[in-house]
């Protein structure tokens, strides 16, 4: 069994990941955020608290990162308290955040200069799936490095995909989230147009449910019509951040991203209207404000 460090165990996804690593027998080491209650059970089961990322890097075989995005990831590597201050030779850092590929590439070079391997391994599915050990993980790594970290990832992953060389994991995750949020934003808009046109939205849901457009994401959005705006536990501001990363990626490749920009701006508008800290289905509430239609029962 390995000494595993974890940064972000108090988060929605991170707690379940850290818990499953611990339950599979690995010695768990944590940095503790302000929200200590979220990791109390891990500490009670023997997890060891570390005072800094540097301390994790010095004592662990691998350190998992599961934080909001690129600025937070970059901050973990900086300074005397950062992951590269005094890392254990051969340390593996596994970034499960949704991060910008260009930043990940630059950090990978800095890590390699100190004999540290940085692997991108972002996630899909929900916090409930993290707790149950059923996440989907997209890994960008050389084959030998993937084989090395696979047993750790299997502790919390039901679907583990080696999607390509270093960097491919973060690219695939941005593509995935673009497609996912395109479904969510278009569904919210369709509901507003349909309600304004006077059709029974229940019938739209019924038709879609038995058609090719149906998906778990559509069904989560459809629950808003029964008053449930929490059927998809993904914060709207995080979705907005991910779409910004996607449009940056497309721009860096000189690929027009008209649809990506439309999805990004739909999320930005919802955030500007005060829904950023809510979950993605609150896109429907934003449509209510913009169009004056009533969609969510109250």
C-alpha cells in the first residue's frame, strides 16, 4: 500500500475519492481546508494532517489534486510551501481538476526538472458517484506512467480511460464539458421558447425521453419543470469556468468556436443574474428572468 496525499478532500468530489483511497488500504495524508467537518471522518479513520502541500510532497508516493481550476492548481506548486519545494524523488502528482491544458504543460515541465511526474486525470460524473467509487476518469499519460498510477485510480473509478499522451486528459475533459453544457443550455432555452409558444412542456419531455436526444443531462434539466433545480450537482460557475477554458483552447488552435462562445455566454448571463453559486439546472431560472416565462413551479 502507498502513502497518498490529497489536496481538496473537503470538496464535493474530493471527499469520496479520498475516502475510497483510504478504504482500499492506502495511508491517507491531507491538507485541511477551512471546512474541517468535511474531512472529519477521514481523520477519524487515521488520515494524517499535513500543514502544507510541500509536506505532502515530501512524505507521499503520490499526491492527488482536486480543486476548482487552473489558478488554484498553479498556486499549489508555488513557493516554500508548494509541491515543488522539497518533493520526494519519484513523486507522482495527479491533477484531477479541470485545468487549462497550456498551464498543465508548463507545470509538467517544471515538475520533470525536479524528478516529479505530473499526470492530468480529470473526472466526470457526480459527487454521489465519487462517494460510491464510480467516477469516470480521463487520463493523459505515457503508457508506462498510466500503468503505474492505474491501481490508485481504480480505487474510485468505475470507468477509467487512458485517452492519450500527457495533456490529452484535460483536453478531452474540456471537449466533454462543452458538449454537456451545450445540452443543458439548449434545453433551458427550448423550455422558455416552448412555454412562450404555449405548448405542454411535459409532452416535449415525453417525446425527448423516447428519442435520440434523451440523456441523463436532459433528464436532470427536465426535473426543473417539477421544481427540482438540484438534479445535476455541478455548480454553474464551475461550468462557466470550464467553457472559458474550452474557448481558450479552441482559440489557441485557431478553430472558430461559435457554439462554444454561445454556451459560455449563456452560462455567463445566468451567473450575472445571480445563479452562479447554484447548480447548472438553474439555467432554467435564468431563462425565466430573461423571458418573463414561468418554468419552475413555486
